[in-house]
């Protein structure tokens, strides 16, 4: 569940996914950049607004979705909280493959959620609906180089899995450091 931090309601987790590059550049892979700085991996936790009766309804409705974006940098330390995901990746290497796993989300996102950036935008993958409240955490998490390589080497894609940075088009980005 995600709430507070000036979010309009209580949001329930729908799915999580990762964006990353081809491994050739450590500043490429994330969809967001902070002061032009990119990261090799960006995780998206997608939540739906429980004021709607279902996630299907929320996806099509105003302020229906809230995405928490967490950057990952690559270090020498293994992130044990990520291991269940890393171990499962070779089994879901192709689109449409699914596995069930249990995760401790508290350990996968930073213990302190501020500072963060907030803006209203769209999903970065189809249907790209403009009803998403984005929360981008400034503080990155980390994973080891071997964990990173599992992401890069075991997954396949038709085109780059990250969308290039989009123009702001007058959207306001607020910064919260409370
Ligand atoms: Zn995403």
C-alpha cells in the first residue's frame, strides 16, 4: 500500500518491473534522470487508487495510478533483498513468462523515502495513459555487478526496454525533502 506524501488516496500495489540498458553504459537504462544523471537500472512499483473498484477501472481513470520509481546503482555489494528476483529472472526471460515469488518490498526500497520528485505524467509503456502520479526517489538503491549482469544477460527484448527521456511540455516537477 502507498499513501501519504500528498498522494490523493490510498494506492494498492499492482505490479513491479524494471527498466535497464544493454549493459554497455552505467548511465543508461533508467527512464528518469536527476540533474542529467542516469542510472543503470530503474524499478517501477505500480499502484492503483483504491477509490476505484478495481485496478482495471483505475488504469482508465483520473489519478488512477501511482508509480514509485527507485534507481539502482551498481556496486560491489550483493543486495540480498533483490536475490529472489534475480534468481527468478532466468525463468522469465521472455515476454509473457510469469513466476510467483514472495518479496520483502520494505527491503527493496530505501528506508527513507525522501527526498523525492513528484509530477503527473503517463505510463512509459503502452497504453501511456496520462493519469499517473509519479514519485521518483532521489536516493538510489544498489545491486552487485553480478546481479546487474543477470538483468542484462538473461532478458531479451525486441527494442530498448527503456523509453527515452521525454520533454516536460510545461509539466511541473515538485521536489519534496521533508
Ligand atoms: Zn516502467
